C-alpha cells in the first residue's frame, strides 16, 4: 500500500465512492443503510459489519474482500485488532483474494446483546459455528437457538442477525461463501 493511500476502511470507502462520482446518499441507498450511517463509516466513527462491507464492495463494483484486507503497512498478517460494530466484534481469519470464495471470521458477541434494527444480507451462504456460549440466529424472521458446538448454515441473501441471550460472551466461527 502506498504511504499516501488512505489506510482506514472509511477512507478507502470514501475514495472509491469519490472515484465513481457517487454522493454519500447514493452509495448509502444502494448499500442499504442511511446516509448518516455512511458518513459515520467514512469518518471512522463506526466500523461497519461485514455484511455492509460486502454490500459496499458490490455497490462500488469492487472485489468482495476489498474493505476487509489487512493493512500491509502495519505488517499484521491476519493479526488485525478486533473490529467492533454496535452488536459484536470480529476478526478476519483469511485474506480476501479475488479468485477465492470462502472467508472466515472470529466473531465475539457480548452477553445479553440483542440485535436492533435492520438485519444483514449479502450474496452467498453463511455457516455459523458456536465455539462457546449460546446464540440466537434469526434468518428471514425464523429464529434458531444454538448452543456450544452447534452450527447453522443459511442463505445469506436473506435478512439475518445474531444475538446473545446468555450471561457469558459468545465466540463464533463464521464462514462466508461468496459467489
């Protein structure tokens, strides 16, 4: 990465948006979020969930892993700090590559966390494996409860979200298949 190239996810999104001559409102509308939230993302006030990063990549006609890449300048091969969203934190376990279709993430959901707002949706399939704790997965308004060492595979084109009803942190392995 060139030293003059933006390093944060938000800066890279803003650069790609500007290169395509899109307004914040236009990109937000295509990606399925509010313009205000998109401004927060670009300003680095929030780290967007993986699903939104995938939608942004698609909307900007970029490789699906463009905004999930580990910063080479920091020489942190897969050791990036946890990225936090409002409802969970995640760490990328695999490098995004143009010719690869699987991406893996370590996800941590705090106790008594209920997802609020619009769920996530993106192309492909998703596999969730509970390493520890418990998880509620809602896919297209159908709720499924998972305990430790249980998994669930679903069409990630459908609206979905996670919540942790338990008293302890939940750790997950999430694998995405992106066509």
